[in-house]
């Protein structure tokens, strides 16, 4: 997606260790016009699927997921990183966060993710694929069907995309980072 790629190159910041910071327009301060266009594009890429629910993990995936859900006219469910005491019929999995360097238990209510659901996972980044694999586990626990996964930005130099595609999952990424070597952003 040209608009996103241009924004990454103009406003993204690179840090050692393969870190791309886009918090000034995607995952801290958000550009709603760009978010709307990204959501529209992701919805278009999955329009031939029979999706009845969008799912994400808090927090950075919520904004794009809600907007994709709006375009698809389906509810949006987000996996929580803290188990609420009021949640019933809880489905739980473990997810390692590369950014935070810790493992989270993430959960959803089995009342909202069921075997009738045909799910699209939306998130801001695809790197090692840990969040995506956690969602896949929750979808499988619920007996739901994963229709695909959409990401704003994929780090093509990390293993997540290849692993998920190797499992036969329909993956769509709006921008793929080829390299962040020497803190220079190179797009595919």
C-alpha cells in the first residue's frame, strides 16, 4: 500500500535490533485517515471470504481491527492480556512479546468465539508471528475457522510470515519491511 509505505519511510524510526517505531501514526498516536485507508484495503483483500468476526490482541491491533470490522460489518473481538474476574467460559493461550520481552497469558470468552465463527485476525505488526500463533490457538480451542490474517506492517526478514504461510494461512500485509540493517528502512 503506497500511502503506508511512504509514511513508514517519512515518519518511521529505526532502532538497533530490528525495531521499527511507528508510534507517531499507528500504535500510540494514530492517523485516523491513514487507518481508515489501511482498513479499507485489508477489508477489500478479504472480501471474498465469509468472515463473521474480526479478532485481535490488545492494544495496538484494536484500532485497525475495529475499522476493518466496520468495513466488513462484523463484530470485533480482542484478546485481553489480563484475565478479568468476570469473564466466563475463558479460552487462554500464552504469547511471547518480542517488543516487551515477556510472555503474556491472553484470553477471550468462549461465549464470543465459537465454532460458528469464521475469523479474520488483524494486527499492526507481523514479526516472529507469536501473537498470530496465539490467536490461532484460541481459534482452534473454540472450534472456529480462521479465514486469514491481515497486518499493517510485516517484518519480512523475521520468521513469522514464512511460518504462517507455510501452514497454509492466507496472509495479507500492507507493507513488508525487507531490512532494517544499519537502521536503514528498506521496503520490499
